[in-house]
C-alpha cells in the first residue's frame, strides 16, 4: 500500500505534510522527555557500550538525535537547517560523562519545549522553505522527518537498555510508537 506522500510523488503532486505540524512538534517533545528520563538510569559504562545500531553508543545516538532539534527550532526563523551529522563525533567527545550527556539532552528538550510554547500555534499556519545540506524543503517536511528520526532512535535505545536489564519507566506505550510508522526491525 502506498503512503500518501508516495502517491503524491508518483502523481507529480506537491507532498502534503504527513500530519499537522503542531502535533508533530509535541510528539517530538514527548519523545525527548521520555529519552531524558531514561538517561537517568544510564551510567558512564552503559553510556559508551556499542548498541546494534551501527555499533553507536547511547551517547552517540543521543547526540545524533538531540542536536538536530536545537537546529530545528532555529530553522523556523533562519530558514537554514545546517545539520552535518559527520560533525557529531566532536560534539559527542565533548560530553565527558553520563551527567554531561543528561544535561545536553535536557537543555535541548527544554529549548524545544520553549520553542513550542512560543511558536507552536503558528506551525500549522505557515510552512517556510528551509535550506538544508540535502536541499530546500518545507519546514513541515523537515519537522515530520525529524519526528520519525527521534522515534526511530528512541525505540533503538529503549530496546537496548531494556536488554541490558534496566527497568525503564513506561513513559510511552508501544502503541504510541506504532503511530510513527517505524519499520518492524529495530536495527
């Protein structure tokens, strides 16, 4: 079965946002908050253990997931989303321990919350074009793709941490993650 965006592309029509942008923004915040809460249970050793996700650690996945969200709120007004994942290694190295990773993630989650409180109502009213290293696209498309990115890595991290015996709070139900159309395979 074709997704709406696939059908629109196939027909040569403009691709509509997959969901209302305001909803996507708040979905992201819920995922970020859940991730931050899970980080409370992660010690320095587990933080660096390679996961099955291309053997990236929880620390690396946290940086790769959270950093673009700081840029996404700035892209709303600047029309520029300058995320270069190849630079994530330097950002990751700068975070010395689990406490620093938690502060990093909390700061970005708090910033995303402030962005939504300030601009959230306007997300469905305007859809600026945003430049990115992969081309120019509507903000709504960038927003929903980042929501998917956060959900995908959130699920990877929670499955990994649960497999390591951590008793994670059930902040998000599996049914909630199903709404993000994630692939069946975790890794």
